[in-house]
C-alpha cells in the first residue's frame, strides 16, 4: 500500500555496477577498440621517431605521450559506457553547448599553430581541437532533438537541429576546416535518415553537399589542388599521396619488416593522416586488412545491435556515432589508397593525437553505452498485440 | 493503412457512452493517444531497422572497397621513381656526331653523378672534409651547412671521373651515392666548338639524365639526335676535322700577329654548299661550356660565333655583286670606262676612294683596285630596286636557314628606306651588314658558274645547282677579275699569292660602327673573301679579323690587304693540300707534259 500512496521506492538493482556493465557491454567491440589502440601504439614506435627527432625529443617521446593519452581515453571511454543512455544524453547535451561555445570563440582565443587554419586552443602542454569534441556531442544533441520531434505534438526538432548544424558547419568552414564540416553534415544526415527522412530531403542534402564541394573547390586553392591531384591519373611522385601509395606497394603482403620502412622519413604526416601507409610498409597487407576488419567489426556490430534498439534517441545517437567513426576511418584509409581525394583526417585510435584520442574515446564510450544489451520490452509487445 | 492522425482521439460515440456510464472521457483520449504513440513507434522502428541495415551495407561496402584497393595496391609492383628505369635503357640514346670522314666529333661517355642523402651520412663533418679534398671547388663549410639544412637529397656533381668516384667511394660514407648516367663528350676539345655547340643535362633522375643540346648543331638537331628510332646512327656533318683543326690553328696565329680581337673563317665547297670548316675565335671547350654573359656585349663572350651570329658590314667584298649585276644586265662590259673622279657628292654625303685613281677606270679595274666611286657609279646605273632584288636573290637580305640555331640571330641589316644614297653605299658594302656565312655563300654562287648555293653542314651527295643568278659568262669574268685582285700589281690582295695555287678574291675593310653612333676611325672589320683554284673555283674561304692592326715599315695598317689577306693565304697554303687539290708546278707547260705523260 505504501507503494500506491508514495510511488515506487528506489530499488537497488540486484547487481553490482561493474559486473552488470561487463555483462551488458559489447565486449567484442571493446576488444576491437583495445586492439586498434595497441596497433596504434605499435605503429607509433615505427612512425613517430622521425617527428621526435625533428622536434628534438627522445625517439619514443610521442609513443609515451600517446600511451598516456590513450590511458586517459580508455578511462573516459569506460566511464562513459557505464552511463545509461539518458545520462549520456543529459551530459552530452550540456557538453554540446560547451563545445559549441568553444568552437564559436575559436576566432577570438584560438591559435592556428602556423598552419593557416584556426582550429586549436593551446593549453601549453597540449592543444585541444574543439571540433573533435563537438562531433559526438553534436550527434547526441541532434538525436535528442529529432527523437523528441517524433513525439506527437513534440518540438520542431528537425528544423532546429538543421539550423544548429548549418551554424556549426558555417563556423568550421570559416576556420577553414572542410573535413570536420563535412563530417558534421554527414552525421546530421545519417541521423535524419535513420529517423525516417523522406527521400527527397536526402536528395536535397546530397545536392547541398555537392554544391558545398564545388564552393570549396572554387574558393580554396588548397582544396582545389588536392582534388586536382586526385582526379589526375598521374600522381606527382613528390606528393604525400605518391609516397603513401609507394609505401603500400613496397610493403606487399608481409611488409618490409619492423623499422625497415622508409616512408615515415619522407611523409610529414606519417604519424597521423598517413599512419596506414606506415602500417602497410612495415607490416604489410596483413596488418592493414586486420585494421580494416577491426573498424568494420565495430561499425557493423553497432548497427546490428542498434537495429534491435527500441528507444528512438538511443538508436539515432548510436547510429550517428557509429557512422562518424566508420566514415572517419574509411576516409583516412581511402585517401592513402587514392580512393578519395586527399583530406587530412586522423584514423581513430590509431593516429597520434592527444585531444583527438580522448574525444574518440568519449565517442566510443557513448556508442558502447548505447549498444549495451538491455531489456527491449519484447514481452510488452506480445502482451500489447494480444490486446489489439 | 490509414493515417492515424486522421482518426479522432476523442471518438464521439465512445465519449457519449462513457459519459452515460459516468466515466471520465479523458481516459479514452489518453488511451487512444497511447495506442497511436505505440503504433507510430513501431512504424518508425521498422523503418529505422531497414535504414540501419542500408547504412550497415553501405559501410560494409566502403570498408570492402578500401580493403580491395589496398590489396590491389599492395600486390602491384613497387614503382618508386628511383627504380623506375634501369640503367641500360638510356645508354646511347643520343646519337654521335661525326665529321665527313667518320671521325667522332661528339659522343657519349658513361659516368656517374654524385648525390647525397644527408640523413644517411654517418659523419657529415668527415664527409664534407673528404669531398672538399677531392673536389677543389667545393668548400667544406658550405657543404656542411648544406648537409644540415634538413634537405633529404642533394646533388653534388652532375658527372665525375672514375678516379674521383674511387676517391669518393673510399670515403666509405653510405650517404654518398652514385647515379649512373651518360655525359656528352667532345673528344677534340675546342676544335669545332662553335659548330658543335654543347649539351647539358636536362631532367635528372637518380639513375639517368636527359642530355639536351644547348647550341650549335647539338641544339639544331636535338630531336633527331635524341630520337630512339635513329638507333644510335651517327649524324654526319660536312665538316672535316683535320681541316677544321688546321684552320683554327692558322687563324689563332693570325689573330695574335695581327693584334686582332677576334677572328673567324668559313671554308665552303663552292658547288655543294658544304661547310668544310667554320671557325670563330676566341673559342671554348664544349666539354666545359662557359656561362653566357648576362650583361654587356654578348659578342665579347667566347660563346659568340662570329661567322654565323656576327652581323658586320663587310665592305668592298660587296663590290663583286655590283659589278656582277652591272655585267649581267648588260649595262657595261669589263672594259667599259667608269668615271672615278672624286669625291662623289650625293645628298650632302661625299664618297671617297682610299686614294685617287684618276678620272676614269675600266669596270675591271674598278673591282681590282677597289674604287668606291666607280662602284657607286655602277650602282647608280643599276638603281635601288634592281640592286635590292639582286642582293635578295643572293640571300643577303634575310637570315640563313643553316643547321645551327645561332644562324637565326644572323639577320642582315639594311636601310628600311633604300634610297639612291643607300644604293651607292651598299654597292661597296657600307650601310648593309650580313654574316660571313652569307658572304661565303654569295661568293660561291658568283664563281661556281652562277647557280645559287645555300650553305649547309650536312653531307651533300652532289652540287646543289640552285636557281641561276648570273650567267656562266659573267661568272667566268668575275673569276678572272678576282684572280687579278690577287695577281696584279695594282690589286688589293697581292699577299694572297701562293706558290702552286691560283687564288682569287676580294678584300673588304669596313669601319666598325660605334654603338654610340657613327663609326670608329681606327677600328675595322677586315675581310678577305677568296676562291681557289681561281680558274675553276672549288672552295670559297672567307677570313675576317676583328680590329686587326699591324705596324708595317713604321706605318699602322688595318686594311684587309695587310691583315686578313695574309692570314687567308696561310690558311689556303695549309688546307689546299688537305682538300686534295693538286699544286700547280712553277712551269705550267711542264706540268701539262707531266700530266699527259702520266695518263
């Protein structure tokens, strides 16, 4: 009777947090992520000494740094994955406003590190790229908005999130950072697609993307050069692309052997954007195919688990994050094999980069949280159907 | 399926029924709302399920594509630039150049280039010191600075000798690397340097380098020489290496004796137009071609080819053309007397002779004694238009189509307004400029029987027999007069009389134009255009000295008769036997009896 009068008493779940987490989390994905990170460290031993030498550090300086940030990323990932989707949503939406503000204030407080694009905040010991953190929380925000709009008489979440997305893309293009801008746009489109977008809207988005590409091509020499380089059948042998392609060729099936590779000495971005070339050269096709398989496994498992998910928000947010993760890895590797035009994009967990590592860790933590197995009310279905 | 939104949340029938029963009708609305919600949710979930499947398939396809491309790339052959071409494929791609006897003028030599991978140097200081010791012109400090510049690749030398290669090898540095390549070699050094021109490395790869002709025939025939279809077949020139060497040697001696700034000579076959020898001093070694002058007068550079590029007023040598035209057009014959009373005034300009020849001279003597006034009178008879036409037919008004790229720069200069005064000065070679090669070709045309000859550096099988410019008779008369210039006491080229060979010719001394306007008083271009043997000329030799001056019997002499003529005579003395011309004995009758006896 007390329950009737005062509502349900808070009942402790009979299971401790950690065992429950371990039981419900997607352990295969977890293993894949861990393997990817370890491969990243292994490649860091190969790829980063030239950079360390250039910057006057001991040879494995960047490996230790990566291991440190990796540890932090793992803690963040596991903590995040322990939250319930609702908790992730609440914190994520708050985080979204924070990251949005950080992005908006970049032109005032940011630094460009002499690379011509103001994308970073310099914190002295490390630099932080707000757009890296913005991507997952933007997905949360959008999923929340669109899920809410599916309620009868719910808020106009689709329009609202569309405008927010356009503003963010605008900021990113101003930096300029077309790559991250495209990813944000893509994430929104995926969520909208999964939420049941009419086909004509998707067509419109596709047209917008093409128009944006043409705009970037015609206004930015930087972008134009890369696309021209991609379209021309002959590769200029002195470009990063050509070195990467040659490194993959040199590697063959089993690679040239540990530390025997030479591409890391020629490629300035060997430790980040072209890490896959280093992997291909020193460890061969075997390791590259393993990396591809790991990424594909993470993405596929996420999609198939989300297909069973009943909560619209969880489904949308999970799909968005999984897509971002998969797309980023596809772009990174696709550029190295010249399937795609050159676009600097890090390979999640494998490429060197502190803030990107932690941001990816948080994102994958969210994904793990969304894909945890939980009761989906199948019993309710059966009961309801009997009613109808 | 009907749109659930079109079904009322509060169906009137049920509400009324509920009201009658005293139930709260709001419960009906809430239940309907819940049902609708669940329906929509199921629908959306089904749609999302299929769309997630689509996404999964797309991503799986993309991952597969990356994997397949990666596999294809990894199993294809590595095509790194450094291993793209094997050394053997470039050997002997550029054809040799040989003279008319097949003697090598230019060939290729396999050698090595030296380059550095600074990051592979074990001890950059030692490497820099070692290289500086081997190559005199390398500086240790500069090398060390270059090694530490962060560059990952740098050339040290385009080609090194085997000895140098061994020394570099002995340094034992893994970062010092050799790239095999061919270099162009001119085994005769400076001989025929202007004709050959030179070559340089074009595109350089680590294990091969393109050779590009930069001047002379190397540049003109660049494509032919590089053509792989040629299969290494040598390019045969009309030059004769022996004769070229002799001409250069005599010319160099003459240049010194005559205190000249430069000297040049063209020896040409009068019938075929083949250039047997073409020399210009000072010259250079095409194996180590000097840098072109970036400022100042390019003609001061040893690279300057006086015979082909140098456009000079060639003075009285042009009188031959005036006399030839006057004879050819029937205006005069060789004995027609011409008024030579000086000075000849015309439009505020007066024409003088070197010395007074008296009131009248025959046409023949006008040429033999080189009277400006007499020639100008002949030109007056011919008129501007016909003179211009005649010189044009001789090819003296346009650049030659010759097998050296420099010939394009040898574009003759003449007044745009070819009036009567110009006609008169041009008749004795003033106010008109051309190259020596132009002059040689025109003289060949004059004396070979009257058919046009174009100079060429390629072997010719037979006489050119071009367009007829003058008649056989006129040509014959000209030969006789040219011979008289050398043979007669009054002739201006007595010093060209050589035992055994009958030489004919015409001198020309033109004041050098001052770049600031006007002419120098004491600087001349002395030219002697000669033909030999004069009774049936086979060869034309044009010798030009730039600013010669010698002191003879206490007098400074600059005119061609004193300077260019003796040098040309010495050239003929040396080369006529080499050309296979039979010297005539002192007694022609004895020679005749000997030759008839031997037959």
